[in-house]
C-alpha cells in the first residue's frame, strides 16, 4: 500500500466523517428549528389567548360600566320624579285653606298642648300667612301664646322656656313622616316594572 493510497483512504474517511457530521448537524439544526417553531407557535397561541382574555375582560368591564351608568341614570331619574312628586305634595299642603286648614291647625295645636304641663308658658310659632288664624285658635288656651313666624307650610312649632321642650307639629313634619312611611310604596307604584 502506498502512501498515496493511505492518504486517499484518510481523505475518504475524513470526507465520509465530514459528510456524517454535516448530516448530523443538519439533522440537529432541523430539530432546533422545529423546536423553535413549536415554541414560537406556543408563544403565538398563548399571546392570542391572552389577547382574547384581555378583550373579553375589557368587554365585560365596559358592559358592566354601561350597566352601572344606566342604573345610576335610572336612579337619578327616579329621584327627580320623586322630588317632583314631593314638591307637588308640598304645594298641595301649602294650598290647604279655609275650614280644612283651620281644623288641621287646631288638631296640631291640641296635640302640641298635650306635650306640655298645663301651667307651662308655651310660645307658638307658625307660618306668617297663618298669624291671624293662630291668634284666633290660641285664644282658647291660657298657657299658649302666638310668638311669631316660623318658615313652614302650616301647623305650629311650640317652645317652653321652663321645660326646655320644643315640639314641631308643622304640616312639614307630618308630611315628612307620611313621606318616609310611604316612600317605598309610592316608588313601587310610580316605577312598576
């Protein structure tokens, strides 16, 4: 065997080994590329799921926000309507006149007088427009005296300096009580669904 043959055999062997290494490298490169593509696909899928979740969350938040805003506007509208009803009721109460006003005012004075001792000097205040009516009705009581004006729809406010008691028997206070007691029912009737 000649040196040339040995060199040629070594070269052939080296070429075969290089070819084998190249094939292994190509195979490994293909594995790495395939793995990278799988990883990239997983990342794209995960990102897509995240984007879909984010979109769904934002949609739910916007829907929830819109529902809350609509509910607030309905409540605001209901408050406005109830406010209008309350104002109308106050106008009706303030407009009570004649014998009916006299009878109601007398009943409130009676209820007020019952709150004080008989010998207590009680000062009675009422609506400016009712001054003459109050003076007339209070004439039958020894311990009650008209003392001036009170900003109200009608009725009386009484004070006694001796007993430090103040009684509010105004039409306003009666309306407040009736309003509070019947607000739920009035609301249900106005806003039946």
